[in-house]
C-alpha cells in the first residue's frame, strides 16, 4: 500500500469511526431512555441500567455501519475534490479504479466488522439482554420490592412495603390486586416475610385486613386476619435456564442447521430462512454503499463543476437500496421472490458501480437539464431583484 493509499485509507476509517460513534451514541441514548424505568420502578443501579441498555449497541452498529461508511467516503472524496487532489491524481495517471483501491480496503475492514457483529455479536448481545432481564425479574420479591416504592408486578397488581428489617422482615405491606375482573382485593398488613418451598414462593402477611370489592355490590367485604399467604410463584420462579431465544437471538450456525425438534423452527421455518439471508447479506451492504458513493463522487471534476447533483444521487441510490432491502426482508416470510430480488439488487449495485468506476464514466446531469436550471435561477434572480434605491 503506497503513501496515497495509506493517506486515503486512514482518512476514510477515521471519518467512519467518528460518524459511527456519533450516530450510534445519539440513537442509543434515545433507545436507552425508554428503559429508564429499570432504575425507577425496579430499583436497579445506574451500572445495571447502562449494562443492560448497552447490550443493544451491536444491533444498532449493524444498521448504522454501512451508512457511516457511505458518509465517510463521501466526506473523503469531497475533501479530495475541494483540494483538487483528485484532479492532480488523475493527471498523474491514477485511474478511477486505481483510486478506488484504498476505499475498497477500508470497505473490507467495515465489512468484516459487520460480519462479526451479524454472525455473533448482535445475537449474543440480544441473548445476554434477555438473560439479564430474566435474572433481574426472576427473584422479584428481593429485587423489585423496594422500601417506599409502588412496584407494579403485573398490569393489575401493585405492592408496596414501608421498610425492610433484619432477618427478612417486611414492615407496612400494601397489596392492590385487580387481576380478577369480577373483584378487587386490597390487603394491608403490619408485617410479613417471604417463604419459599417446593410449592412455590409466598408472601406471608401477618396482622392485617383484606377488603374485597365485588362487581355489583356497593359495600366491600372486610376480613381481618392474623396470617395470610399471598402466592407469588408466578413472579419469582423464573429461571434464566428456561429462556427461549427468539430467531434474532440465534447464532448464524443455529440458523444454518436448526435442530429438527426445535419447536420455534417447526412453527416458523420461513422466518429462519429470512433471518439467515439477512445475516449473510449484511456484510455485502458496505461494498454496495461504497461502490455507489464512489461511482457518483469519485470522478475528477473541476472546482467549477457542482457536486450537489452527484451527492444527491448517491444519497438517493443508497437510501433506495437500503429501503428495498428492508422491504424484501419483511416480505421474504410470505414471498419466495423477495430474497432472490434482494440478492439481485445488491449484486446489481456492486456490479454496476464497478463497471462505472472501471470505465471512468462521469455521472452528470444532461446539459439541457443544467441549462434549464440556470435559466430558471436567472429568472428567479431577476424576479426577486430589489430595485435600486436613490
């Protein structure tokens, strides 16, 4: 790799890293804010919150990386064109296909990164996220029942404790149970303890009363009790060993050869095939985006020639290809033609870009189109020109 290649290679990767970190950080913050209730309602620490939400970063990088590469290549080419370096390189005998070589090396690095994320890191992060979420909520009596907070264990079940004392004693217990649409139970107990045995987990309430509001009755039924067992097995017996991983949480080799007795595979075989093809196509998008961007912006132009049209077309081409890819991924579950069409679009974009670059074709708007725009701009300038003042 020559000095020019190293210069362009470093510039592209440095720009790629800046854009990737910036975009990923912004999108991660917007997504992480949705899980802020992990700290507020479930009593978790800031480190747990950051750890759980950061596991989704590989999935974000998987989508953002090809776009960040496109922006980095466009920035590098614009910089080279602004400094007239592309024209000097072309005058020195450096063909467009030769100039594309350092960009291709940078694209190869990004493609390998995307492949590692797509094949392993993204599903592994989603697996860890599901296991961590399960572990956080597994022992709900210990982790979620925090003193002074209303913990909503179910859509219609709320529990609050006043304080925890040594020996596992819970003081000042309030339970609002509306899971049965025909009645509503409100329990207030002076204190209680947690009991776990082979039959499940129970909240043993002592010295309290229970108010039952039944549908159709105006007066509640009140019962005082000395000891009352509230069943919590539904919320505390979940184990991370019993987690069932979704299709997006499977590794590549699990999609290539799923077990024949896998109930999820038996139920959704087409979804497995669609997800597998998405994983395999993910490393191809950086090559397609890089090729399209260079095809529109890599040709030598003078400083008098506008690059706005080429930049707009490059963005439109990349956006159209990525949108078509998403559409094919969604419809691949129901259509047998969606996946071949997605492969065709990717290879057509790569092949067309290589053809344009190797032939040195300059993609510019027709001269008549430019003349029409210039005439229109001139008319607008005359129309809005301010009259001379004395």
